[in-house]
C-alpha cells in the first residue's frame, strides 16, 4: 500500500515537473494558472489533467481541438513515479535521507528534460540542487562538507578545461556548473561518474551520427548523460572502484 502511495505521489510531482520544465525555459510562471493545449491554447480542465490516466482516456489528443498532446507529459510523470518507488526500495543502499534524495531526483529530472529539449541547463535548477546539498551536509554529514565541495569544484574545473579546449563545442558552461552539483553529490564516485557520462555520451553520439540524426559538427546536449551517469555511478560505482582497486 505504501508503494502505491509513493507511486501516486510521484505521479503528482511528475505532473508538476512536466509543467515546470515546459514553462521555465519559456519564462512562463508556474503560478500563471492551469495548463493549456499547446496547439489551440484552450485551458485544460482538471479531469483532463490527471497524470497518465487523462492522456490515455483522451487517446493522447486535446479534447477541444483533437490535436496530439506531446508524449513528454506521461513519460515524465511515469518516470518520476517510478524513480520515487525505486529510491524508496533502495534507500538503505544510499547514504542519504529519503526526502533529500527525492528532491535531488526532481532536480535531475528537470535538468535531463530541459537540456534535451532546449540544450540549456537553467542556473536556478543547479543552484537549488547545490543549496539542498550544502544544507544537507551541514546538518547531516558536516565532516564531509568541505571535501564534497572541493570535489564538486574539481569536477567543474575539469569540464571547464574540456569546454575551453573544444571552444564550447564539447561542453557548455551549463554542464560545467552542473558538475559542481554532481561532484558534491557523487563524492568519491566523481571520477566514475564522469567516466560513465563520457562513455554513454560517446556511444549515443556515435549512434546518432551512424543513423544520420546528427553530424560531426552538431552539438549534442551533454547534460542528460551527466544525469544518467549519476544513476549508473550510484548503482555500479562501488563495484567499479573495487575492480580498479581504488
């Protein structure tokens, strides 16, 4: 029963994240009011805005104009809900508080979605995450505060060097700033995190080039791979470090 409650709560938060990730890059206030159809501008009634359920009841179309509704909404909602459940199930394996993990997960979802859709990582998302991490460390794990901050800035310095060497083509400044957040969170797994992010980014970029969805000079958002690398490092980081005898 508890898992069902957490999943439903995740759906509600996912609906909020879907709206925020759509509005924030367009400078539309999240407090502006109910969502509207992207095609006709009609306001969406509450019964047509129930996470996942309304999408399938309406067949993925607006009730007013019958145009398709983007699949991004149920995807973000279901991914957020699934993430909440997984965090609850595996929280004992992670050295963080449950509510803190949920908040950081929401930040990662926002970064992932916005960078894919707009190739930007808003500073506000990064600062919210860093602020939460620092406050958490101050009150819960103060002994690792300075080392974690040092790790975060070291990761950012590395990505800044990559950005300068490639003249911004290989790395954006948003990625550099996000590395502070990621480095603070990852701690001793920072090297593994960055390695996995570059590996997955390289593989995905090669695939896109091979299927001709991207060219050698095209810029591919790296933020999603930094986010994905965090999840991989949390799951496999310990095993990889043991294998490397670190």
